[in-house]
């Protein structure tokens, strides 16, 4: 059976051991200080989405034959956030970004 929906009830949590030392807010640097965990959900042909997993932050695994490495038609959409001069976080046209992503996915 193919699972087309990510099931939050099947969330697996693998905390980092030992956890990182929590930094003071004054030590956090936007775009340079990262969390010690990452959320990963894999898609498997014929099975669909795997259980979501929160695990220690690390490199992402990518198969060398994946189409995006071979300039095939692929969709990868990220959104960058920027810190303004007054300290607020800004996204550049997030609604248009999502529209383009949805259009590309079709």
C-alpha cells in the first residue's frame, strides 16, 4: 500500500547524545547557528512516505543516480530568509515561491 500522507502519529525521535550546549540568545548568529536536529521523511517507490524522523543534524544522503544531478526535470524548492537591518526576518515573495513550486510539481 502506498502512503500518500505523512503520518505524524508515526514520528520517530532520536535525540542527539549528548545534546549540544544551549547558547545564549546573544550568541546566536542568523544563518550560521543551526539546530542539532533535522526532520527527515523519505519517499520510497511503491511504498510512499516513510515514518517521519527527527534525528541528529548531519549530512543528507543522496543517491548518485538521482535525476537532479543529471539535469533531469526535477523539483527542489527552498526558501531563504534574510535578516534586515532592524533585526527582523524577511522572506522574499513566499506566496509566489509556493505558486512556482506547485506549478513545477505538476
